């Protein structure tokens, strides 16, 4: 896009500051400037001491920007070792009071307004400090091409060294839209100093990067945005004013992402006006507020779940006209829309009552029911089970036996399939008591998995038996069972017991290194990468490193298995002669 830096003004439009102050109440924050001052000691002890004379003590002079009152307060030290003033409102005889130091938030001792405490000496360096700030956005049409410009402002409530209040708007970012493109203007840079570290530094002019990412994010309103302004811009059909309208379920809007979407898909306007605007809000928010948005390219937004090749709102959402009317009447959000369309794609058309049941269930996991069983019947079944169990008061602890929800039902089905139960049998798929059936099935699945693991270990032991080896008083053999792995971990105080599943499934290979004279006593545990024929780790008691003897044994064993694990006619390992000489020489 062409250079647009001179088109976007850097001075805030008239009325922006007042509008920002009205919308962001945090900008009403005031400051309390403090400095140390010598003052007459009027304590009771000084008054009663006739020899005290005209004794001076250090006090704190505080000045409030809200009421302009200034006075002396007792000086004290907080728990961090910082000096500040003792707040009169917290003073108690014999106990003292709360000490407020630089950076603390409290209330003015005189007018009671919320204030931020700052040292006056620090404020004098710059002339002011920022008591509060907020981000706002304004809209304008600029240039002869009627470009639509959205400018992001950082509005700061400043308190000067003279305790005066100022409201200042800093131009931070701007996004300038043509009919099919967008340019970003930056008014800040990342800076670094040895004392302050990394910080944002605002610049005195715009810069226009060629490649950029959208950073501004969500807004709840845009100053100066009207239907007339949008109609007068180069994007008259983007309906930005309607998109930013409230109320809808999602308060946050993403104006830059919306305009980029409209540039790419002009029929997004129809989806907003005549489709499901709440669904659209959620889909945009999921993308623009998600972790991957930081990598966005020039603010481009994709919503792959929408059928952009269609032109009618119902078809764009994967619905019929009657289904869209039902959805609009019920105010569907993204969850219910996804449930309906995914179930429909799987061959089941949900009724209005089914959607109400899903809403009453109120779980994100409800989407996992699609493809696992009849969704409508599953929802009715779960609600009956919940009604039977009774409603649990919110102030009580959760039932230790479990809570009935979608995940419990899906877990029950998974375990039933694992042990070979037929889910086509209604008595199996819809047990009378889900929690009791889940517990029974859990025990059966655990027993089944234990038996399956034992079979896998036997197969694994046969596969790895060819690597069994003995040399110079040491031997190595594969783990024979899960129990052996656990006992090995307990004996050597390491975590090899957790490798049982990976070993049984062939993801790794665990071997035991023992002394030939003590074949049942744990010594070292070795993990082999079967693909590369390399040792991943070889650990002794409490993960200690290998001894020289074990290192030599490991080197000879690796050379032997890399040579194909040869054996003589009697089945004894044939060690490569070169490796034997190498180890002997070492």
C-alpha cells in the first residue's frame, strides 16, 4: 500500500479525551506527591520534656492532586524498608498505622479520593508521572481516496510535580484501509536501558512497516464511528458500525480483524446482519484472541468453518432456512452451532429440544459425543442421570464418587469397547446407574489392561532375547515384566518403573545389567534405542553414572549387537575381536 503516514493526524479528535474519561473510570485516578521535610516535634514525649527545646524531626509533606490539600504527616517505614507516611485513617494508639510508600495505592488523608503515592523528587525529573492509562480507538475518513483510518490512542492521566491533573492522548497505532488492502502505522518502538530494562517508547512521527502483525486487539467502542462515516468511506458495505454495536453476548470486538475479513469475504456482511452474529463474534474472538494470532500476517483472518463460497447466510453456516430461524430464535452461540452442524454432518439432525438439553448440560465436551453415539439420546440420558443423582449445593465439596458429565459417559464407552462389550446393546450403552457402571467397567478395564500388558511383555521379552549377553563377570538381559521394572526402580531409587508402557509397546527397550554372580540383584538399568542401536541412558543407584567396568561392558555389548549379535554353535555370543583388543588396551 502507498505511503499514508501524512494522511493520519497525530492530534486527538475533538471530544476524544472526554469520551475516554467517561468510558474508562480508571482514568479518574489521582496522585499524592510526598517529600521529606523537617518539622517541629509536637509529640507528647517532646512536649513533656522540658529539656527538649525546639526539636526538629523528619516528617512527610503530602500534596493531593484531587483536593490540592497539602500537609505534614508522620514518617514511617513499611515492611519492605521503604520510607513513607503513616496514614491517619489507619492510626491506632499503641499499634501505629499503615505506612504508605512510593508506588502504593491508597486514599487521600483529606478528601478520601483514590490516589497513587509517588516521591516528588522522582516526579520532578520528567515533570509528571502517569497515574493511570487506557487504550481507545477513533475512526476517520482520510485522503481523496476516502480511506478508512482506525487510530489507537493511549490516554494517560498524568499528575505534574505541581500536583496538577492532565489528560493526554498519545497516538500509538493506526490502521488505514483501502478497498482491498491495509497499512499499519506505528507510533512506538521497543527500547532498552540499563536501569529500566525493556520499555515502550512513543515516537514523534509515524512509521509504516511493510510487513506487520495486528497487535491492537479488542475494543468495546470506537470514537467517531457512525453509519454515515462508514458509508462515506471506501468500504461502505463493511458494516463496521453494526459489528461494533452492543449488546451482544461478546462485549469485545476486533475491528481490524473484522475489516480484514470483509475485504477478503464481502459476504461477511450478510452473515452479520442476517446470520448468527453471536457465532460470528465467538469465531473471530477465538482466532484474534488465540495464541497463534501473534503470528498473524497483516491482520488477515480466516474462519474455515464458514462456507465462504455460499452467498446466503443459512448456507454459509451449513443450515437450512428453518434451521437458521430456529438458531436465531434461540440465540445460538458457537458451541450449539458446532454441535448441530457436526451432528448433521454425521447423519443426525438434532431437534430444538436436543439443543435445549445441550444448553442445560452446559459443557464444552458435548461436542465429543458426535460420532461416538446418538447425540440427542445421550443428552437426554445424561440429564436423567443428573436428575436422579440430585443437584449438589454449590457450597458443598464435590461428590468423591464423581460427577456425572459427558466425560464420564465417554470414558465408560471407551472402557466398554476396550474389554469387548457390545455398545449396540442398550443395556450396555445406557446403564441404569452410570457412576456404578463406570466404576465396574473401570475395574474390568484395569484387569484387561494388566493382562494385555503381561502379554505384550512376554512378546517383547522374546523380541529382545537375542540381545542377552554376558562378558567378564557382567550380564545384560531385557526386562521380563512390569513387576520387574517397578522392583528395579524401587531397588535403584530411580524412575524406570514409569517406562513400562513404552517398553511394552516397543517405543523403547529396557535392559538390566547385573553381575553374573548375583543375577537377581539390581546393578544398572540401560535404555536402548533399537532403531539407532545407541544407549539413551545407563544409570545405577540414585541415577549414578557408569563405572569404568560398566562402560567397557556397554561398549563391547554395543559392538556385538551392531555386528548382528552373532553366536557360536553352542549359542554363546561371539564378541568382535577388534573390540576386545580395544577394551583390553584401554
